[in-house]
């Protein structure tokens, strides 16, 4: 297994005094997977059921070798 960094852009609707506005934020996730495709599929599966929009912007190989617990 290898580690991949998945960048996800979240789009949330926020209520403001002038009405509803869309706010975009980016988050990074460390994913343990065999390939880029599997890492992307794991992220998509993890976001299943959320009501806000999201988009997986990129998945890249990480230089992390091992996670010590």
C-alpha cells in the first residue's frame, strides 16, 4: 500500500444578511490505497450522503512512507 494526498474542494451555501452565498473551501486528505484511482474512490465513498457539493481536484502520491501509531 502507498499513501496519496487527495485535494477536495467543498462548496457550501451560507446564509448572509444579503441572502444565500456559496463558500468554497479546500481540504487535504491522506489516503492509504494501491493506486490513484482507488484513493479517489475511497474519498468519494467517504463523502457519500453529505448534502453539500464537493469535487476531488487532485490525487497525488505522497512521500510519506509509514504512519507510526
